[in-house]
């Protein structure tokens, strides 16, 4: 297995070298010239190895890398003193042991995030020094709880240092895939003086300053920046050549396979704020993908957008219980093909061995199906299963794969007539 990991690492390094050489030979921005690269699709360690360790911990990221993940994903939020830490949400009550710290009992408060009120502890009310007194816990009750309270909350600096160190040790490039969490919340959250604690695009500027320092301002960097909002990605598209990913959310899947869109999963929240009625699904239309291409390099749709499954009441796994695993798989919705036709990468999420297998009881089979469909990468809580699925795919190590590493967007293409995430 390690020999295979090394092979994939060399392939990725060769792809990066070719892309960088061509980029450096061209004086114009990489976004002004589309170039299709062929490569084996990537496996992204979702929040680290969240199926095995508490999410967003150095230990979890390390395990994902050791299992063969090509990228690790730090979701980012800001502390009160402006440090970027890896947490899935500004609310930290469900992923840390903060509730067991009596000194922070009075920090529990109510705040609005994306139009929803939460009564919780918020990272934006803690300094980094205070965050460092907390430890991570397993967020899902049905997963292994034995590591609760053992692992610290990492900063982005620490995640980058790990990726670089492991790249040297393994001989393969380990990328990072940071998500800017709740950009509108961070831009508007108020401090003790009732004034914005950070302000517009402070978060984005902090992230770019760090990434440019560590990786350079280059499409060749082993980095993707992702967001469910739109305006922050548009802002970034004029500030960086690092690859940008527009995430596409939803609420649920209807019995007939159509997508359910209910707030707060109906629209990017920055569009809600300005009164734009377009939904996440609109971004995957022909016109919507043209719009996304004007500022991003990839789309990251929730997997039911890509494969239609139908709840038809058939017990396909013969276990006597009808679940989402039993849904009929009707095949591609056409989104992958349309996005690729427009030169956009497609990275989809989230694949779990223990949940959310729409139409599949076997998680490896499910992930292999999506790799065979042509996705350029997927997020999984179980990186080892993801790597095994990629190995089993017709697109693994296949130079004729439709997967693309380096679509480049045209920053001067003013298709800003659609504002959707």
C-alpha cells in the first residue's frame, strides 16, 4: 500500500511540476488561460480522519495522511484576538470540552449565525490562549469516544506545518483544503464595544497573507480555498491565484430524488443578506456554472446533486429495514459532465462508512461509483476507505481520466449576473 501511495505522490508531483512550468512560462495570469491536466482523483481527509479521531485535531489529520489522503481539510474560524483555528463552526460546544470548564461557564451566550440563533460557546469570544486550554471531543455520539479530552485545538499554522512535515517524510505532496466558515458572521460579529470585531474581508486577508507566505501566490500551490458563500470567493479571485472552490449545499433529498432546499441550507447566506433569491441549486445550472467559472476553479456540490437516487420502497440489502442505503440509484444527474465541459473541477462530499450512504450499503462501493463517474476528488471521514475506493476506480492512475487538476478561471470574465453560491 505504501508503494502505491508513493506512486500517487510522484504522479501528483509531476502534475504540479508541469503545471508550474507552464504557468511560469506564461506572463499572464493563470486564470486567463484554461489548461486541462489529467491525474488520479484526490482523496480529501474530511476534518482529518473524523471517523476515527475527534475532528480537526493534529492527531486526526496525521492519521488521514498516514491512510493516504492527498489533502487534509481544516475548517477555519477566528478567535477573539484574530487567530485562525481549525473548528467546523464558530460554535465550539459540540466539538470541545468547553462545557466542563467552569471558568468559561459565563461565556455561553446566544448569537445569530446565518440567520439561526445558537445558544453556545463561540470561538470569537475566546482568545487563542484560552482556546489552547480546551481539548477536542468526538462530535458524533455513535463514534469512538475514547480520545475525548486528549487532543488540543490546532491553529492553521500548526496544520500547515504538519502538512509540510509529512510531505517531506512521505515523499508525496500533502495539500491543505481550508474552508472559510461563515464569512458574513465573521465580518459582522460584534465585540464588547458593540462594534464589528473584525470587519469585511479581514478573515480572507488573514488567510491569504498566511497562504501566500507559506505556499506563494500560485495555482501550483497544493491548496484549495473553499466557501459556501459567494462574495468572499469573488473578492479572493482578484487577490490570489490559489485555487478557489464554490461549495453547494442543500437541506435533504426528496423521495423522488430531487433536492430539498430549506433555510439555512437553501442559499449562500451573503445572498440572503442582499435579498438575492437564487438558491444553491441555481449555481449548478448551465448559467450558474458559467457564473461560478468567472471566479472559481471548482464546484463542491453535496453528492446528491451529482447522482440521483430514489426511495422506491425496495429493500435492496435484504436486511428487513428500508433506509437511505436502499434507494434506487438512477445514475448521473449530468452536473459532473456539465461542470467538466466548462472546465471546472468537481469535488464532492461527504462520504462516511457509518452514515449517509444514499443508494449504497457498502461505502467503498459508493465512493468507487463516484470516482468512476469522474469526480476529481471527494471528502471522506474514512480516508483509508476513500483510498481503497480510488484504487478500485477505473480513473485511478489513468492518464485518460476526465479529472482535471488545473482549470483556470478568467478573472476578467464579468459574468457576475448570477450571485449564487
